[in-house]
């Protein structure tokens, strides 16, 4: 145990003392947010304004199509239709010609079939759908006039049925659409973070083992410590590095949620009279504030505790596997045939967890969160929706036992493989190492 602690301490301090680790740990959340804004700016930069000439033979669309910075409608005289058709290929500053057929005897279907859009450039699906929606809204208004339906009746017809749901097992808490969205987003973030960090840090352990093996440094090290002590020290050292980053990020997230929980509400209260327009522009801020309320309404200690537990033991489980792989091969190319055994179960757990959205307590969600190979990612995806205590306890016990078994098996492989050179390991040979 003393040797394991010494190796763990060395691995941990070697990583956390690096300037790159400190900078990335502090800036990573900000970089992710900045990256999101950067992607949004790229999408915005790719937007251009399309100009569509409109030939309205029916007269019902005149000056009703709305132009903006993405789409501009220019009405032209129907008599110039033939000329516009012939010149469309060579026209500069005009991207399309929208020809709307005449409306005869209120036969809207015939008018729709005879109308068409001609373009001289490639327009995206979003732009075409925007045009279709504009036309559909105008035709809808015309049909309303024909049916002599007033505006109040239209509002009543379009009004959606609002159904409030309360869980009698959860203090009759009312669940809204935003509740579901926040819980789903939280579950997906925790699941994806666990998935990525297990793979990233697991591969780091594998490469570290492989590097020491190829450099023959391991031959000197194991003259002083047992192979098992060296393997566990590496795994636990990198585990503490990952947990340190998570603790920092969770602290930053909780502080950020607390600011949203109170900051915007205070700002609204202090708005002077006549600031209704400004308050309306703060809808996004209001949603963020409500989302933070929902987050704090969850059992935060349980969510964080379950997340850290399943990440910790899930990481040790898979890192043991990665360490065994690194010791059994001579180069990184050979690791590809074995790393699938670690990646595939994690991917099954991640993609299978998407079914948790509609049925968190369904059989798929239950078994994925119980089986040790998938529970590190599936359970953290379920936890924001609430999981019965006995299921969490059962999953924890199975994961602990499986982790101990995997460490034992990995130690068997590591003990033999770390000193094997020039011999390509096979599944049969690995099995012989485990049984020896």
C-alpha cells in the first residue's frame, strides 16, 4: 500500500503541476462556452440574403410576404413573367422567381399545383421551408375569411391543451416542459462527460504503460515495486487528476447556477417603470433563471455524489482494462484490436441511454444502469430524473465487485505482459496469462 500511495502521489503531482493542466482546468468551461458562440458566429457568417421576385397572379399575396435580412421579396408586374423567366439565368442580385397562379373559384389546391419557384442558385432547405410557411399562413388567412371565422374563434381553435403532471411519489411536484428539458440536458452532459473522460484518461494510462515498456524504464521500476503496485498507482494517480478537474468544474457550475438563480430576478425587480420592452428582451435570462431553479430543486448532493462515484469506479474499471492492453502489446497500432472491448460497451451505454428520455424507468434504462459495463454512463444519465435507492445501491455494489474483478484480471495480464517483448499477444495467450 505504501508503494501504491507513493506512485499515485507521483502520477498526480506530475500532472497537476503542469501549467497546461492548471490553465485548461480553469479555462475549459469558458473555452466550451466560447466554442459554442464561435460555432454560432460561423453559422451566422454563412447566412446570406436571398432575393426572390414574386409574380402574384392571384392578388391575395400582394405585400403580405415578409422580408428580413435572410429573405427579401420583390413584387413584380405579372405581365413581365415571360421576360423574367428568360432572363433569370443571367440576372444579378436576384436568386429566384416565385410564380403564384391565379385563384379560380376558391380552388386553393389547383392554385398550389400550378404555382412554382424558379431559382438560379442553390437555396437551402430552411429558406425553401420559410417560403412555404409564409405562403401557407397567407392561404390560411384567406380560408378563414371565406369561412367567416372571426379572430377570437381562431385563437380558441389554435389554443393548445395545457396538461400539468404531478408525481405523487415526489411530493406532488409539478413537472413542466422546461423541467424535462433541464433534466434531460443535465443527464446528457453528465453522461457524455463520463464517457469522454473514461476514454481520454483510460487511453492516457495505456499510453503511459506502453511508453514505459518500450523505453525499458519499467524494468528498473519493478525491481523496487511489484507490477500490481505500479499499475494501481498509475490508475489511481490519473483518477485523482480527473476528479480534481471535475471538482473544479462542478464548483464553477454551481456558482454559475446560483448567480442565474438570483441575479436576473433582482435585475427585473430593479427595472424602472416603462422598461417593459427591456424586460421582454430578457426572456432568455428568465428561462435561464427558471432552469437554475429547477436544478436546485433536484437532490443536488445525490446527483453529484452518484456522478462522482460512477465516474470513479467506472474509470478504474476501464483504466484497468486499458493498462492491461498497454502491457500486452509492443506498439500503439496493436492496441486497436483490444481497445474495442473497452469502447463498445461504453458506446452501447451512451447510445442506449437516449431511450431514457421517454421512459427513465423502462427496462432498457434499468438494465443499462445495472450492468457494470454500461452503468457508469447510463446511471448518471438517469439520475436527474430520479432513481429508486435500491437500484442505485444494487448498481453500486455490482460495479464495485466488477471493478475488483477487473483489477485482479488486469494485474494478471500486466504482471506477465509488461516484460514481454517481440511477441504479439493473442486472446488465447491473454487467457493463459490470466489463468497462470
